[in-house]
C-alpha cells in the first residue's frame, strides 16, 4: 500500500491545477477542455498591389505620328486644343496639387518625369496615369543631355525609360531632353533608338522656373498660346500652382481645351 502523505497530496493538487490551467490557455476561453485546431480562415481579397508594381494592362507607349517631324513643337493649329506639359520633379505635394487642379477643371496634362524623381516618389507615376494624364521621359538625372558624350546621353534616356517600364509597364509616351528646349541630332537619334519616335519640344515657355510670380506665369502662357500650342511648365514651383486655375479659366473662355499631347496629335 502506498502511503499518502500531506506532501504527496499537495503535489497532486498542484499537478491537477496545472492541467486545468494548461487547458484554459490552449482554448483561450478558460473551459479546461482540450484545444481544438483552428478553423481555416475565410478567403480574403488579395492585398492591393504596391505603387511600384506595374498595372496588369500597361499604358500606351510611344507611337509615331505620320506627317509630324522627329522633333515636335506644336500640334495642329486648326484644333481648339492645347497641351500643357510639365517637367516632372520637385516637391510631390505641389505635383499633386497641380494634378488635382487640372482634373477639377476637366483638363489633362503631359508630365515628362525625371527618373531620379520617380526613384524617390514612385507612387506618383501611377497617380499621373490614374488621372488620365500622359507620362513620359525627361532623362534620369536632369542634366544637360545635349552636351554629354554618346554613351552617357544614351544612359540618361534608357535609365529613365527603364524606371518608367518598371513602374508602369511602359517606357512612357514621350521623351523630352533635359536643360534644353530642343534635342541635338545625336540625342534625337538616341531617343528614337530607345523607342521614342518623336522628341517633344514646345512653342510656349511659361518661364515659371524663374519664379516670376503667379501673375507673370499666367501672362506669359496666355500671351503666346493658341490652338495646337505645346506649353512648357514645371512641377515644384508654387507660382505654377497658383497660376494654373487662371490659365485654365482663360483657356476655356477662349474656347481652348487642355488635353494630353497624345490627344492633341491624334
């Protein structure tokens, strides 16, 4: 016969209490029953793709426009349309403000993005396209491309094209040279080899990058713009943000509509 001592009794009680506590922890409800395996989780929708991933259907890429030169400065003068084109870099908050203003006025823009800017703010590529705007290539580092040696100039174009392809699935619709209103023959040839049949220049310069004030930006644009014009503007300058509502209002009063460059030339 096993003799039960008070010590043995206390140890048995402690062991029993431990088993009960263990059961409560396993079930999470304190019942002391054996733990049941968790039920399979109900299927949920997959998480939204990050901004860096291209969409399933890539946006339109570059296309040739028969009858237009390799370097385009304006569209058909007979159309009541203009293209407001923006050099894409600078404070992303100002970029979003300009995009929002344009969309509230029913306008669509053309944004020529700098590759290093897209590296810092990749979500803006999708934001531009989701707003119905054109997105294109304004070189990787925004340096004076016409003065570069051939190999370096090629890299400036192709590196930015690769950023655009990685972010959107397309190299963009247009190429514009950096720090020059027009591309040299060499840069024009390199852009064509990279997949851009045309270089996009302009016939109206807002001079907004000189920070002349919103009223001066508005006057400069409206003094030169007419049907078919391609206007040069910039992200990153508060003067441009302040001027855009007046520019769009006056364009509308003149019967001119701000459209993407693709629409202007189509």
